[in-house]
C-alpha cells in the first residue's frame, strides 16, 4: 500500500517533468536530401550553358558572357587506392624492327599470321609486314630488299599525302558550309527546332540539320557523320549486290569501317568492310573499291590474276585507282 501511495504522489510531478523536457527537445525534421555513393550530401545540379554554334550576335552587339555557376564543390573524401602493378601492360605494341635499305634505315612492324606468303602494307604509321610463322627474319629482310623500290616510293607518297591533308584548313561548321557528297558539294543548312533530325533535299542538294536550342558543335558534327554513314550503308549494299552478281560471287557479310588509311577490306570468310568516307567520292570511284574487294573473294592477293579479275567487272580500274588517290588529297578536313 505504501508503494501505491508513493506512485500516486510522484506521478503528477513526473508528468510535468516530461512536458518540460518535450518543449526543449524538438523532433528532427525528415532529411529529404539525396546522398551520393560515399554518403555525402549530393551537390545541386550544375547549370549547363551552351549556345548554338551557328548563331551570331545581332546588330553587332557583343556576345553575352555565360552565367556564372553558383556550384560549390563538396568536400572530397580521400579514398585509398590499390597500388598499381609494376608489370607493364600486355597490350603494348612490339618495338619496330630496323633494316638498312640503301642509304636509309627502314623501320617496320612485323606481325605473324597463318597466311602463306609475306605481305606488305603502307599506312600513316609506316611499313607493316605480315609473314607466316615459319618464315625467318632473314627471309623477311630479303623480301624487303627485293621490294625496296616499291616500298620507298609508297612511303614517300604516303608522307606527301599526309602532309597535304594536314595543311588543309578544317571545315567551319556554320550555316551555309559546303560539304563533299558523291563527288560534289552540298550545302549545310542549320535550324533550331524541338528535336534533332536531318533531312536531305536531292533537288537543291541541301542537307538540313535541325538541332535543339543550345546544341554544341560536337553534336552537330555527330549528326552529320551519322547521316553520311546511313547514306553510305544504303548505297554500298546496292553496289555490292550489283557487282557481286556481275562477278558471280557472294559475300557473307558487310559492314562499315572508319579506317584512316584503308578504303576497304575482304577476309577469307568473304566478309567485306568499306570505309564510310567513300561516300564523299563520285559513284565510279566507289564502284572501283567495291569491285576491288569483291575480286578478293576469288584472289586473296594483288597478283596479275587479281587485277584481271577486277578488270572483268571494272575495266577502267587503273584510272579509277589513280583518281581516288588524287581526290583523297583534295578532300577537306571534316572530322580531324
């Protein structure tokens, strides 16, 4: 009974103490902020400032500077990193070999393959030699000496072509720019719209690219490149089927390439790849490359029999081959 009386006596005092404590301690508001991967409060999104590359200030007024971003980077927390392995990566290319050819020290890269003979390729990186595994280095060097006049002349020609390309000024991506398409120029028309799209008018030879407000030059170039590649794929398939029927062969697969120095390739499995930049040239030059690659289905070499095969479906191959080299040097720099 004494315990019950004591509880009744202290109960009102305990309730008043709890009420006073509630006025001092406020409940925490729910945290609606988002946390990043490391548990830090996410920073507000950065305002992006872009301006259409084809717009110019009206009335000669100075271009307004971009707004200053109020973004303040959050404090960074150091994350321990694993020490890098001292082992060099295995993807590095083997060093080039050197050979004294006349008065010149010739460098070349060597790749072993299952092919039966030694092959030579000249590109912007220099001479590349592909040889069977059973061929010794001495035999490869002897083959280079035998072909030295051809190799040196092709290397000189490649250097001159590369220098000529680098001297050309890049295309200025503005409204009214002139772009190469099927051997002639077309006009680039730039408009601002609600979504990105491209249309081509063959009658006026005008490529209209509509981009959303604030689009960058890189986006514009990607849209033009995508249009080029779409046109190239459709046209190349038509010409491949035409010349394959004339030659009486069938290719197993076709794809576009973006190689810097090769216009086309054909594998032993009859897979053909064509450089989409061929769409810059006239149709006869495109047909020459297509006939060239289809002929490799019958002759995987560049022997006299190969060129006779090309001549069966494209008799003017020598003129087209020389003209293609010339036109390649005259192309403007579109996508450096």
